[in-house]
C-alpha cells in the first residue's frame, strides 16, 4: 500500500463527514494542521505522523472497539477562517488535535467555547486555558530557559537580541527571554517583531540592523518560511561565524527550507529531533518508515507531538475522559500515573517530557545536550 492509500484509509473528507453526520461507532478526531501559510512546510509531516498513530490504534482494535478516523482541516489559514471551519464540525468530531500558530490557537479556543476537547501539541505561549483545552507542549520558560543557560555558560553569550514574528507566541517568548537572560547576568540589547502574517520578511534589513548592535547571540522566534528566509540570509552574512542563533521553532523541515547551515552557530531547542538516536525516537522512525517508505516527509518535532496528541486523545477516550470538563485533569492523570492500560494502542507509550539542544550541521540537527529545567 502506498502512502496515499495509507492516509485515505483513516482520513475522512470534511464535506463527507458533514453530509453523513455523527457516527458513534467511530472515534473521530478533527486534525488541525497548517497545510498553507507560514508553517505550511511542516503540515505534511504532521499528517503522516497522525496517520501513523491512527493506523496503530486501528491495528490494535481501535479505542474500546471504535476505529479511529481523522478529519483534516487546514489550520494555516486566517484564524477566523480556521475557527469557522472547526465550529462547523464541532458536533461531528470527538476532539480536535493539532499544531499551528498561537493566533489560530486562541481563535479556536474562544470559538469552540469548551464544546469539544482540543489538544494543542506544539510549544505554546503559557498561561491558563479554557475548559477542554489541553496543552501538550512547553511554555517559553520551560522550553528556552535551559538552552539559554547552556549558551550563556558554555558559549559566553552575553548580549542577546530577540527577533520574532509579531503575534502571541513570539511576544510571550520575548517576555520570558528577557527574564531568563537578565537572571543569568546577561542583557537584552534589542527586540524586534516583524509583521505576521505577511508575504515575507526583509531579512537583509534585519541582519544589517543586527550587525550594528554588537550582539553575540540572537533568540529567534520567527516561524516557518520567515525563519528559513532569515537563516538563509544570516548564514551568508559576516555575522554568521561569530553570532550564536537559538530558535524554539527550528526543526528539520525548516532547516531544509533554509538550505542547511554550516556555520556551527545555529541552535534549536525542541522536544525531539530526527537524528537524536534514543530508543523511542528510533522506534518511531522505524514504524514511520515501515508504513510510508523512505521518501515520506521527515518526522520533525511538530509531527512527533501530533502523533502523541492522537494517542493522547485515544487514551482519554479509553478512560472516558475525552470530554471538555475532564480532558485537562484526565491528561494530568494519564501522564503521571504510570498506568499503561489506557495506552495499550500506543506502541511507544505516553509522550515524554523534557527536550534537547541541537546544533545545525549542514542539513541535520545534531543533538548536543539534553535540556531540563
């Protein structure tokens, strides 16, 4: 079976679902992935990983006898459009799972209003959430504090510039980063937020401005194609070999879009990386390769989190906690109790905590240190 057939076996068209109505005999999950927009380059990886999770669950007999179906929505569109699409299906899916930018996340949280559980899987901006919203990723402080500390102590990075896209998550990153950097005795010498969404950034102008600051480190919270464009321009500049760059949104697809990086000074802090080599990641890669072959999109950190999100939704359903009022507390119990029974359809078990610091080496992100608070 080719990869297209594998996807079609579990993914249902949203128009078909709207016409046929609810089906209590299946566990139907709305899959919110960026198939367009700034993060569109990561969407195919997320689709493959989510399909793998659903296929594993169905092979194991489904969730309490219910096969799993995915209903794909493009979460790369404008927040109001994504929210309207999600509302239209709210009575036809058991939960939503996915990753996308935080402006879309906030629009969805408000629009859904606790009517259906919603598992948001990537790094997030922190703060409390409404009923039914489950955050599977890390806040800015959880994700970046250990990485900044490592670069300050190991690389002597003292003068930090903060460059991000102008929406919720990068603004939260800048606030957290200011506190982190100052607590380490270093300083923030500049902050820059660029318009988002847009048709692209003026990377040359940004890099030129950074050259006048005498910064020795840059924290990047640009996303997707904007991050790739910036890194491509920066790598060709005189700053490339002497200024450290750290990103909380760089993964393998984004590095590939930038044409790779051989400067030795580009770092990423994420939950996982394709080549990190531990048992869980290697097993996941083998299962992914067995189902889709060797030409499928790389299994990046966003994709792995979405894979875990589908399995989390199934585990919540198995303990009858996939409801708006029980999803948050149910998730805490599932991730802390050590009970493997709800994860019986998940070959790799529950998601793991923590993260890694990686350095770009050509087209690869090579793990150099585990990260913990």
